[in-house]
């Protein structure tokens, strides 16, 4: 049976735009949003419309209100108790290696989907994250934030909302909950050069719409990280 087409509510459109900015990494954890008035003017909608969209994002733990300060993108630590992976890591003997092995399966499948579904905008975002990491490394920084943005951009490009949310929980834990372990990888310049090369190979495979090569490129990348930590355990 055919059903009448209903126009999308304005608040839903505002919600989608803000949510996409968070998942794409344009709005960083801890970053303050514009005020309701500023957002309403920028988007050409009413303040109640903006408020409704923001309240929905707060309910999803993507945003948080701070009395007298404004609305901020939720830092991972604020919702750590609601991250099922955090509960697992705290209650079991799960290790960084366990997480990386799971990441191997999740991200190889994700990048194959991304190679089939990524829009031109998605590919531009991936290019930007590779360039941002190169700049950060060139300035003597670790580049871990750009790395997060890169992998979340791949999850976003799958157009699979389950994949996106799973990866957000994984990266909140991997890069913020146990970041001190991962810093060993970023602190060796040779590793950063290799990671940048691997990211470039992944983007090129997505650009060429080649799921098999994208899968293989991601597998090489995560295996490289796995091998790095395996080697550290034996020295």
C-alpha cells in the first residue's frame, strides 16, 4: 500500500545536520556549540526548533548542557558509564589486543561498504583527515585526533547507523579510555609515516570504488598496529 509522503520536520533536519557534524568529527568532544539564537539565525529556523533538535541530541548523550556555560559536545569520559565496551573492559580481562582484533573485523567490512557507498563529500572528508594528520605530524604532534576522524569518516561512509554507533563506542574507548597505550604507537616517527601511507592507500581504494582493495588496505593497516603491540609485549 502506498502512503502519503510527509515533509520532514524542521527540527529533524536540524538534528540530522548537528548529528552529522559530530559523527564526522567537525564538532569535537568538549567543543561548545553556538547559542540557540546563533544556530537559529545560521540555519534560518526558530529557536524552539533548534532547542528541540538539541534536546534530542542530549538524550542520545551526544551533547550536554552546562548550567550557565552553554551546550557542549559530550566528551567520552562523560558517557563512559554508558559505553558497553567500557563496562566490558572494566569487568573482564579484555585487553588492547582484544579490541584491535575486533577492530580488524569491523573496519575491514566497513571500508568495503564505504568503497561502494561513499559520496564525493565523504571522500573529501577522508582526504581532509589525511591532510590534517600530515600537518599535525609535521608540527611534531601525535595526530591521534585526525586518526579518529579518519576512521569515523569511514564508518559514516558506510551509511549504516549501527556501524556508526558501534565504531563511536569503540573509538571513545580506544583513543580516550586507554590512550596512554596507543601513544606508544604515535611516538615513533616511522610508525606515523607508515600510518599516513596506509590511510592514503585506503582512501585511494575507496575513491576507485574497489571494495576488495579497500578491505585489503584496511587489513594491512590494522595488522600493522596489531604487530606493533605484539612486538612490544615480547621485548
